[in-house]
């Protein structure tokens, strides 16, 4: 019985570790261009400075629009496109 419990716990741990990467993905850009401290607008802080890590200095993660039936990218420029999940 102890052996079965150990095997079950081990397999559960493995499955949890493998599944966590399936939900990882880039977040869309928020459009923030200004950084702030506790009370006012500030220049974007460098790594290691106070208030570093705000969204303004971080580059945007633009969506990759690819046709569903092929792996070739959609030619630019185009009109409006709808994204599907």
C-alpha cells in the first residue's frame, strides 16, 4: 500500500510539473508609457533602481497573426482581422 501511495504521489507531481508550462504565454502590452513612484511621474527606472519593473519600459509582446490552415504569416498591410482562441 505504501508503494502505491508513493507511485501515485510521484506521478501526480510529474503531471503537475508538465501541465504548468501548457498555460505559460506572453501577456499583451498594456499601453503604459509613463512610470510613477508613490506620488508622481518619474523617468523609467533602470534595473536595480527603486520602482523598476513597471510596465512602461518593457517592450510590447505583439500577437503573432498566422493563418489557421498554414504556417505562413499573413502579408502586411491588411485591413481588419479577427483573432481566434
